[in-house]
């Protein structure tokens, strides 16, 4: 399908564009842990700007969006999605969800957070919502990484038969992910660069998964047993 090729190319081009900035960010994060570093001061001032200028009703909304991105919500979403894909025998979608969401979780919690070990910001708010358990390192944001991968996968798959609404669905997902990121900043559980790094990592990882799963399905000869309307399928003439 031409549109599927188009979206794959968009993901690839965007990933290549952010690859070098992402490598730079991940390499320089330890320097921002020192209070006199310019990067640290910018992030600190931005947090205080949010705290001083966000009205209470918006603070409540941001706190709610942050909660929607927690594992108590995203975990069941992954489980239900996998159940539907298995029921419909959409094996590529199953592979993509397992590799994408599972791999993102491992990359954040078992690779980058332990290696970088950035402390959480010391600013927390409770006036407009409860702050979930936030033990552990800060960079990159698991909320940003995991939810970006999960909901972009769902956006790709949900719009497979309603391509006319694809941009609307993707727009809604982008707004939702932006709300989760701003909620993390507003509550003070992450630095701005944690969110940015999480988005970068998630997008690059998702792009890798899209192409890897496509190649793996061909190698394992399972593409004949899946829904031909899947956006991961490509027409072969």
C-alpha cells in the first residue's frame, strides 16, 4: 500500500533526523546533574515557570493525563490489545506490540536509567493530584518512552482500515502524549530533558521495530497468516 510506504518513510526520516541530537542528549545528561550547569538552570527555571503560570484547572488536567500514562493503565491496554490481535490472528501486530512495548520498558529500566543514573528533581506537587511511586532514576522518562511506543503502534493499527482519519488519530495521540509529558513536568517528577529523551528513544525504537518485525515476518513466513489490511503489510507486485 502506497500510504503504508509513505508512513514508514516518514518514521524513518524523522528517526534519522533526531538520531544525532538524541545521541548528544544521552551523552551529555550527566553534566546537567551539576547545579551550576547552564542546562540544569534552564530546566529548573522552566519547571518554576510551569508551577507559577499554570492555572489550577489545567494543573488538575495535567495531573490526570500523567495518571493515564501510568503502568496501571498502559499495562491493561497492552494486554487487551494483544488479546485482540491474537484472536484475529494478526501475528505481525502481536510481534510489534511485544517487541515495541516490552523492548521500550527494558531499554528504559534496565539499560539507560541504571547507566545514566540521573536523580529525580526535588520538586513535587500534590495540590492537584496524587503523585505515583516515582522511585528510581529520572532519565529517560519511562512515561514518555513507553506511552509513545504504545499509542503510536495503536494509532498505526487502528487506522489501517480508516486511512481518511489517520491524521486525526495521530493528532489526538500527539496531543495526549504531550499532555503526559507536561503532566510529568508539572508534578515535578521529571526534568524537561527526561521527557525529550524519552520521546526520542521511543520514536527511534518504534521505527526500528516496524522494520525489524516486517523483516522477521518474511523470514518466519508468517505474513500469509495475518490480516492483509495491516499497515505492516506491504504490497508485493
